[in-house]
């Protein structure tokens, strides 16, 4: 699928900063460059990818970060992949805020009723602690139709991310 201009402007918006891409919080980690291990931000700076020094914030934990807090890993994934639409004044229909810096209690996820339908799941909530099978955040990630997320150019389920989100919700109390 090749999105048209109108499709692009659904996510590339003023609240999202128009340009979507990697953030320093994602890249501030060691990467294996064919046997040479180097911090990605330092490697990019060394080869001239930045004008000046890259702006850095504390690194987000990836799914490959040893001993990372599962909440931090899932929040980092949601921030990188969903928050550009799902934030205040974003284009997402759900009234959720998936930015990493938003405290979990203020994301409007946990225990919240759906505003865009329940996908036919009786008793579903956006995130139902301990019950991924009744959590629409997780269930929408599994779908490839118009009710799935993301709802544009989504033709494969991210197995690593859905497994992490499922474990995260299952572990909630």
C-alpha cells in the first residue's frame, strides 16, 4: 500500500512535529555494526549525520534491554509507534495519551471504557489489568483490518511487540 497525501497528513501533523522518525531516546544504545559495537548516537555524530550535538534525553528501554522494566519497554514502544496520533491534539480518535513522559495513570488507558467500540468483546476496556483478551489496546494490535492499529499501512502483526504488550497487561494488578 502506498499512502496518498491525505493519508500522510493523518499522522504527520503539527502536534506530532510533522516529521516522524527515530528519537534520540530510541537510538541512545549500543549497536553491533558488523563486529564493531558502538553507541548509535555517537556513530551517527561521528559520520556527520547531525548539525551540532544530538539532543539527548534518558534512553528508552527496548525489548532487547536486559532486565528492563516491562512497563518501560511497552511505554517506549507505544511512544515510538502510537503517540504521534495518540496525544493531546493528536489525530487519534481515542482520548489516550501514549507519550512516554506521560505518567501511566494519566494516559487514560488502564480500566477505561472504549470510545470507539469494543470489537465485540463483552466487558472490554482499553487496558483491562490481568486480562489481555479483554484489552482493546492489545486486541487492536493483532488486527490487520480497519479496526486494527495502526489503521494505516498496517499489513503485519508485530509479534515481538504484541507478545510484550500481552505480558505487560497479564502482569498488571
